C-alpha cells in the first residue's frame, strides 16, 4: 500500500522533486496511526470483586439460616441417631 501511495504522490507531483516532498509530507501528516500493541486492558478493581464475593456470602448465609429456621418451626429436622450396643 505504501508503494501505491508513493506512485500516486509521484503522479501528482509531475516529476518535480520539491513538490513530491511537499505532497508526501502533507500526506504523511494526515495518516492515522493504528497500532495493536496499545490495547488497554481494563482490569476490575479488587475492591469491587471482594465486595461482590462478600455480598454473595451474606445472601447464601441468609438463605441457609432461613432454611434452618423453617426446619425448626415445622419440626422437619432429620435426626440421625446411632444406637450403641
């Protein structure tokens, strides 16, 4: 692509080296530089992750406590007794 661009600039300059340099400098200053090496990875902050983990633990603990309270009220607890001989 660079060779094609230079051919187009050369044809526009009509074999005048000074005009070629001016057109080439103008063209190069207008080119957008793209780079795949400048990718910014957005890493989540540790505070947000810890908050989510703690929140999930509280929800699970609340659900477990609710199940235990319901079992106690309805007397549906399963008791495992081992008989000793």
